[in-house]
């Protein structure tokens, strides 16, 4: 089995295509099951975020695997395969592993170094595990990616380069909220004195609320379809909550709206905004700003209303940008703003790339060692048989030995065997990944006259533990490891 990834991201596709391809909720579970049931696929998980949709799979054949996954992505997105294919990328084996590690570390994100992707990958793995589609190889690979990302954030300053999408989006929005001639906003508190409305109450919305509070927002309201999550999230920053039925009034009092729901259709359409603008015109110039209900008297001056749409599919009707005083920032706006890393932080990115390379090299080395493990197991089994035969021969010549003498002789013989075999078995695993590494394993087989059938039996036994039965993919029910795992 080999690792394959087929996907599209902000680097390969425009946002209009990404939002059509995005999958979430029940649709994501259905895609997982369909990929898992496809021929040549033994395991899968899907990473679907506002930046990407990627299918990771264990496959036994490359081309059929790519074809099946591409067809399923086209079917689930409703995008004709011919149109979708031009935006897809494919990575295989070590390149697929490297891509997953780089992506989880934030190096492939729209905002390089952002940390939110780490949690998104963790959730993707948990979802696949819950649906029973993950499999041992991808589970181990996911754990490797999460470990590499944790190292990246702990051992480097990538977080300095890794402002999240919300922070970058708020920065762009703050610049558009300043009156002409007012100069650049305070970088530490760009939302000072402003009211923020967050639409949605999921993980991205929680990040938006925390970011708005950290960046100095004077007032925060959370609007959501179900009230209790909105109340909990608003309470975390001493804000207020509103229902979506009161959305026009909440919009009317806002300076900045951050929308990031998981809705399948538009949440803020042109009609809702038109109603909000009528209410907005009635707000007093020195009124309390953002509110959860209708407000105030007429006479307030026109203020810009900036909508930051971070949802995929989008929450805000693009036609809203045509309304007077309304400015819409979307994922496309962030895409156009670029993701360049300042030169002062480029060293952190290089350090993360080095961690990815190190983790990948360790994985490759472990794979090479695992390939020769059946030979090592067969060699040690043959040595154990020789020791046992010699003990029987010795007992026949010396007569019945007491238990203590028998144990000491057996231990002595085993120590001799272990010391003689230690160096060649360790070295053959170390050399397995070097050029011509297979020749060292072959030499071991020939020099010790190992039975090919015994080696094959060990390989089949270990493969059975990986692929067979409900307990496959880990230690047996008794907690014991496979012979090959013991040899590692």
C-alpha cells in the first residue's frame, strides 16, 4: 500500500472553485465512506478547510486510485471532472508525506505559519477515525504530522510569521475603516473604538471573537442561528448575543462584520444588508454603536461598513459590495493580498522546513528498517532453535540437570548468541536505507542460510496484524507486539 493525496487549494484554484468543492457535515462523512469503499483504497481521511480540500488515501495502485478519488471529488462537488482536474494536484508516497507535514505546520497556508490548520488536521483525523476509514498507516502518518507541527511551533518562531486568517483579514478591514487622512491604525489595537459583529459560533467564530477582543474592539456581538452557543461565546469577552432574525439590526450598528458560518448558502444577502443600511441611517452620531436590536434616532453620519467573509462557501452576497458605504473582503481579497513572509521571519520558515525534512528522513529510515525486520526475526528464530537443540543435546550427554544449572547454561548460551548477532542485525537495519541497502539483507540471508519460507511467514504474520480483523493495526488483544515490531 502507498500513500496518495489528491486535492486543490488556494494555490491551485480560485476561491470560486474552492467554495464549490468544499465539503462539511454529513457531506464530508459521505465523501469519506465513498472513498473508503472505492476499489484499490484501504484507508482515507479528508482535510476540508477554507483554503483546501484534500483527500489522503492508502492505495495499492496509483493511477486507479487517482482516477477514483478525482471522480468522487467531482461527483460530490458538482464540478465536471474536466473542469475540476485542471485545479487538482497529486502527491504520492514520500512527496505526499512531505506535503502533509508541511501543510500541518502551516507552510502551505494562505497565511504562512498560521496555527489553526493544526487543529483542523487533528479534527480531520478524528472524524475519519470515527467513521472507521482511517487505517493504521494513515493514523500513524497523521500522528507524525501533528508531532512535526507541535515541534514547529515549540522550537521555532513560526508563530511570529503565522498570523491567522482572521488577524490578516482584520488588518485589511481596519485600514478600510479609517477615515480619509486619519493615517494607519494602531497595529496593536486596530479596532479601538469600533463595534464588531461576528456571525457564527463555531471554532473559526471563536477565533474571530478572541481576535477582535485582543485587537481592541469596543463592542462585540455574536449572532448565530441557535442562541446558546452565541451566548456562551459572547460571554467569553463580555459581549452580547443576537439571533439571525435580528441580523439587520445587528448589522446596522456594526463597523466590522466577520462572518464565518458553515452554512451551505448565503447568510448575509443584499436584501438583509439593504434593511440594515436603512436602520443604520437612523443611528445617532454619538450612539452606542453596535446593538442587538433596532436603535436610535436619525441624523448619524454615514460610516463605512466592512464585511469580512471568511466562510467557504461564502456567507456574504458578492452583490453587497455594490451597496453605498459597504465594503466586502473575502478569501479572494486575502489571496490577492499575498502571503509573503518578512525577511526577518524567513529564518523561522527555514527552520520549520528543516523539521519537516528531519521527520520525513526519520520515517524513511524506519521504513527501510522495517523492510529488513522479517530477516532479522528469522535469524533470531533460527538462533533460538540452535540454542534449544544444543541444550537438549547437552542434557542427553550430561544427564538430568537441576533447574538452576539448566537456567544458567541456557542464559550463557543466549548471551553468546545475542552478542554475536547484535552487531550484524543492528548494522543491516542501519544500512537498509543506504545505496544498495538490499544487498546487505541478501548477504545476511545467504551467510546464515536462512529459510526464505520462514522470512515470508514472518512478513505475512505482520501484514495480517496490520490489515486483518477489528484489532488489526495495533498490538494484539493480549497487548503483545508483532514479531516485526519486536525486531524494531
